[in-house]
C-alpha cells in the first residue's frame, strides 16, 4: 500500500505493471498487505493451434495502465459513485516457467499460485494458455466444495489430444482428477462445428453445466440463473469466449461468440452470487491482433471483474 501515486500518470508511462500497481516479489508479500494480487503466467507451450499467449501478461500490464486505480477508485458517471474505493492491488510478477520441462513448469505455477493465495484475498492470474488453469487449480486442493465457472468457446475437458494429456484442451479434466473437492464446472460460451464427443459425455456424466453461446444470446438472464449460488468459485476466463470479431487476439478464435457486455454481466453475476477464491484470464495472444484492442478489452474486463468482486465483498461504492 506504499509507493507513489502512479494512477495519476499517463497510461503509457513505464514501467508497465498490472494496473500500475507496485510490483513485489511473491516471497516479500505478507498476508494482509494487499487485497488483490495479480500474477503473470507467461506459458504457451501447450497450445493446440496458434501460439502467442506467452506474451499475454506483458500486454495486459501495458493495457491496464489505462485502468490504474488510486485510493479514490474509479468514478462511475452512471451511478455517480466511486467504485473500487480502498482496494489495494499488487503486481506479483511472473512465474519463471521452465519452457519444455512441463512437470517443472506445472510445479512452479502451482507453488506460485499457493504463495499468492496465502498472501491476498483475491489472487488473479493472467496467462498464458489455458493449460495453466490446471496447476493454478491445484493450489486450491484444500477447498472442500470448489466450483469453477469457465467462460470459453471450448470445453477444455479432453482426456487427451494427440497423445498429450496436459495441453490447453485438457486442463479441467486434469483438475477434476486431481481435486476431489472440485464438485462442479459451469462452462459458458461453448460453440463450434467440431468438438470432442467423449469429453462432452464425460462432463455431462459428472453433472457439469454446459451452456452454449447460442443460449446466452437467446436469454442472458436465464443463463445467469444457471450460475452457482453461495459457493466458493474459481472463475476462469478464456478470452475466446468473446466473439472473434470483438477479440481476435487469441489462439483459437471462434465466430458467434459472446459480446463484451454479456461476459461482463456473467462475471459480475458470478462474483455477486458467490465467494470468488481466484480468477484467471487466459489465452490472450496479443501479437495476433495488431490493433491492440484485444489486450485493451482484456484489461477492461479485469478492471470490471475487480469492481464486481469488491462490491460483492462489501467494499461497495462511495457517492
Ligand atoms: Mn480454453
């Protein structure tokens, strides 16, 4: 909670940190120093298609310079109130991944997630490809009834793909195998003309809630009613849940996706109805979008996620 008032700087003034927050090493963080900690996971060695998500954390750091937040929070003209007032954020740096040593990389990510969880109320992880949600979730093995809300065009629940068990098409299959406490996954935004039928059958058999992008378009309010309520929720946002025209900077874009407003409303409702224990934002591959709008949109979504969480937590807003 120390450091200079960087929220008054211009967005592009460096050094780039998440929301221009102070950057601290994980080992220097003591419990209670900050409410929110943001950790980069710059790993994309598990993509099944186009790489580039390793550059996600750097792009989000740069883009969140526009959403730097000071002690007075953000002024919201629609409610004539300040939001995120008093929330203390820290940039916990990046996990130093071990490239092709998959097991070592998974171990380092899990250890970093556990350390961040011990230090802050809300750990936020910025990927990286979606395979990283598996080691991140492993850091929540002690939560007795963990729910995952996953926004994604794809199910990511394959037993394996091309003889590979730890790719970005399997993180949630590995997670339910490893975490007895992971009781349910709600996946929203599903679409595409080809899918892994075994994975869908396995997810349905386990009672997961599977919601298509088409269902969101048809009736967002009805989908919000299908979200968990009163649970400990880990929110995993694959940016390809968004429509490819709105967010093209991702490895496996799909058309007919969700709008930004739909995703924002789903995230806000998830935060409002549950206790968020962690958030990840994955699969932003900034170099696949030379306009830069994908990173800016991801940054704004993170900002609005923090606002929703803070208000649900009781931080409220100040007129
Ligand atoms: Mn995914």
